C-alpha cells in the first residue's frame, strides 16, 4: 500500500553504455539498450520498511547489419 505522492529522484548512470547484441536467425544483427528516463520513490514497503522505487524507461534499438536480400526498397508514390 502506497501513501502519499511519488517523489521524482535525481540519478546518474554508471558502467557506460551496455548494449545487448542480438544475432537473428535471418542474418540480421541488432543492438538493444534500455535507457532510464526517470526514477520515482513510491513510498516504503509496509513489511520491511524498505523504499519502493519505480523506473521509467525506453528501449533504444540499433540495426548493425542486415543481409542484402532482406532490404526491400519501395517504389516512389505519386500524389495528386
């Protein structure tokens, strides 16, 4: 049970950029990284008294390699 208003907590990251490399069965290689955008203290656990934190994040995806046969170029569309 949470009581009160969540508190936005300032933070800094340590450990550099940690990318996970995924080698897909179709030959593509992509890298994925979770990027933390905000940290909130939501209150304290009533059983242990420990603080409870919520994390807001987004995923960043980078395409490293794609086999040429998977690249499909679309034809220009005409407007009018």
